[in-house]
């Protein structure tokens, strides 16, 4: 039987009368990148806090590689690496010291080889003797990732890891995330950058006001809840076209929007067109952002 990296089983969390998490059930397989998406206040951070034992659930269960986070908190913490939203600034220590301290928290006393490896991977090695307060914002963000990886976790939690960082750091981080996944690490990602989630995540869950609205393969949600655009330029130009999916005419192209699962052939039949009538065709596939908006608006 497959040992799941993470299981949330009917998870609930209330703060007084406020139900922040309402019976969320989902799972992450080993070596999978899972995107947990939702607007502000949807319950994402509450879920992360419960997984990391910072908060207790009101009901339900969380398991990390089979270990219950409430019954076996020490074991689950060894399996987890966490990159939070807020940059923690331990300004009076240098980068190497911070990573050495972090190793000690996990009982790893001689970890220089691993620390050097992580610093090289994240572009921190040349800054290893700098005090944290001397680092740029982007370098502090890299240090947070290094701290999360120093003990070789099996499940990495990334809570808005690229919020407020420049495009170069974002691209470097995602390249490294892909590398970690290829090495077998499981990753739970929360992000507002839906384009990133679309490119990175095998599965996504969309949560809104504490309720899980959708969970499944990323390509499935795009196909089910988004539309694609088709732009057709005719050999013999027309002033107008009547069709339920017609959007506008722009630069000589008639633009249509149809459900992602529908074929272009159906549109051609509706318009009584053949390929001989067409000078050029452009298409734009639906996006995760479009699907996200569709689900949350409901």
C-alpha cells in the first residue's frame, strides 16, 4: 500500500465562532508537488500551522508519512521542512552559523557537508560569513529555504515562498524546487502566483472560506473550468459573424471563446467554414488563473 506523504482527514479549525477550516480532506503522494490555492483568508495558513504543530485542529487528523502530527509531533517535525511567509532576521549571526544552529535543533552535530551543499545550491556560499542583517531581502529568502532543507526533510512546505521577491530569485527557486521533486521530495506549495502553480504542480486544491472546492490534477481543473480562445482570419474578410461564442474582431481576426474540452471542429461546423476559407488560426489555451476565478466566484 502506498505510504502517503501527507494526509488531511476531515480537518477542521475554529477560532471562536469563526470556522477557518471546514472539513478539508486531501492527500499528497511521495514525490508530488501539490498546490494549495485560495484567496486571502481562505484557510491556507491555518492548515500549514496545524501540519507544523503550531496550532491544534478542532477536529480531524493530519498524518505525515503515516505519523499523526498530534501523537508523534517530534517524528513529524523531523520529516518536515518549512518555508514561511515572514522573513525571520537573526541579524547578529552569519549564514553558516544560522545553518549550523538549525542542524543542531534536529540533533545533527556535524553537518558541514550538507550545509555547504545547500549554500552552493542556493547561491549563498559566497555570503556564508556575512551577518544576516547584511543580506539583501532576496538572500534572506534563500536562507529561509536553506534552513528548511538542512536536515534533509521528506516533505517541504512552501507558504508563499516568492512573495515580494524579484523574478531572478523566483526562477532560481522554482528550478531548485523541480530538482528537489525529481530527487523524490514531496512539496506542498501555497502561492498567489497561479502561473507558477500551473507550471509546477501535479495536483491542486482550491480552498475558499475554509471549504475545499476542488482537488485534482492541474490539467483537469484547467480543462473543466476554463475556456480557450480561437482567433480566425478569413481569406475573404467579413464585417461581422454571428455566433454565441463570438467575442470581437481585432486586427482582422475573429475571436471566439469556447470551453476547453470542446473541439475546434464544432466551431467550424457552426460557422460553415472549411480550412480553405481560413488564412490563419491562433489559439490560446485556458489557464489555471481563469479556472481559479471561476471556482471561487461560485
